[in-house]
């Protein structure tokens, strides 16, 4: 099993949210959320799908500013965000995902 990697950092006025992932030996991924880049404040919830990982971010994560997206996950984030409705800054997300 690989070590945890940061796959998303989003920031807003209230702080930041970090999404971490690691690849298991069978090729599947595990995900968890933290409010700390040092992975200290770990949410004990670990999920096994990208869709479930997005739900860990809450409802308004698209309104936050993307600071980092792991290259291996850029396409998945863009696919997810491109269908979202709302007045979030789609240009920021497009730039971060491309």
C-alpha cells in the first residue's frame, strides 16, 4: 500500500480543506479529508470511491479556490465540477484542472 498523497487543496476565508488518497495493492484507492496540510486533523472517515471522496468535501467545496490538484486526478475533478450548477468561479477550476 502506498503512502497518503495530497490530491486536492482548496482554500476559502474560513481555512482550507485537503483531500488525501493512497493506492491499495489491488489498485483501488482510499480517500480521506483533513483541514490541515500536515494531515494532523484527520477525519476518521475513509472512503473507497472518488464519488464518496467528493461527498467528504461538503456541499460548497466548488466555491472554494483550488490551490492544488494532483495531476492524476485533474480529469476526475474537472468531470465532476463541469456538471455542477451555481455561481462558483468555473474559470479558476478549469485553469487548475487543465
